[in-house]
């Protein structure tokens, strides 16, 4: 049986690291950093809308990390840690 998806399962660690580095680089551009970062986010979301269908969770602005077997304590703990790390990462970049 495959392990259940978690909050971090949608992207590989290398892809997430590249995405984070790109965001940091854009935000630190002189004069246009924040604007460039916001524009890149809008372009990404627009492209995503063109090629991918949205789920109910995404429509509501929520990240979906399931399904997670609530009886598998290790998987549940991992999912909660991933969700907390995800929230910490994005709340510190706002």
C-alpha cells in the first residue's frame, strides 16, 4: 500500500527549494522586488487555472493534503508537521 499523500507531497523537495529560492530572489530585486514577486505569483496562478482543474478546497483558498488515514498515527503526525511547516513558511513571507 502506498503511503498517503501529505501537505508536502504535491512537489518534490528540490522543486519546493527552487520555488522558494526564486521567490526570495524576486523579492530582493532592487526597487521592483515585491511587485515582481506578486506578478510572478499571479502569472503562476493564471497558468495553473488554464491547465488544471480546481478542487473545492482550492476554490475556497485552502490547501488540501489528504486523504490521511487517521488511524495511522505516524502518517497523521507527519501530515500535521508538514501542514505546520507549510503555514510557517508562507506566513513568514507575507
